C-alpha cells in the first residue's frame, strides 16, 4: 500500500528473495518449485530484491548456478534486479576467510533511483565488516553511499522526496531487546 501511494496509485510490486544459498543440495532440490512459483507471479513484478546469501560458499561452481538462475529470472519477469551480498557470498560457511572474487561478479546495488515508483533503493553490504551472522555497516560505507545520495539530490532535487528503501542482509545495528512492530509501524 505504501508503494502504491508513493507511485501515485499506479501500484508497484517488489519481489524480495533472500538466502537462496546456491551450491547447497536442498537449493538444487527446490529450484524447480521456486522457478515455477516465480514464473506464476513474476510477470506482475516491477523490481526483484535479493538481499544476500545468493551462494552457500564463494566458489565458482556456486556462482555459475546463481548466474543461471538470475538469467532465468530476468527472462521470466523482465523486472530489474537489485542485489546486496550476505556473509555466505563473501566467506566460506559464512564465517571463514574472505573471498570477494565471486561476489564482485554479481552486480551489487548501491544507489538506484526508480522514477516510476518514486523510490530510492540503497544497498548496504552488512557482511563487509560484520562477522558471523552479525551485520555491520562502517563509517566508510555510510560516507560513500551518503555522497552518492547527495549527488542524486543535487542533480535532481525532486528525488529527495522519494521513499527510501534500504536493502541489507543482516541487521547492521546492535539492539538489546526484540524490536517491537508497534514502534516501527507508528514511524512509517
């Protein structure tokens, strides 16, 4: 409903996927069911957001499987793909070492302006400085993305009124108690 109001009643649909984990046996086993469902709903989707863990491990074979899926997804939907990495895209088992080669081959969303939806998508890589399943967004990334946003606002002031949608894999800020939906809803 919020997107419909933002887009002047035209309606917009975002399909959100996460934790696909290409390279796992259960992903391969469920891929047909996922693709069938996507073929059914995909024609009505304006944007597809994949928020991390495309791969189970940052290996070439897992990347090839994800790229094949991404190509199929594009053919089925014609929607633009928005993507941010997760910890499994960058480290083996999500926690061990760092390998950026594969994730560098997946187009990562930083700042995307959608004039039809009147939305700005901002993609953060919470796995870059996070560890294990704890996300973190550092000052450098905040500064870089802030500069990109300010450049958009300077070039086109009307964009500053657009709804901002942040794409992130793991929660990047610590909290000491469970978040309350009531407080979140009242701020929207």
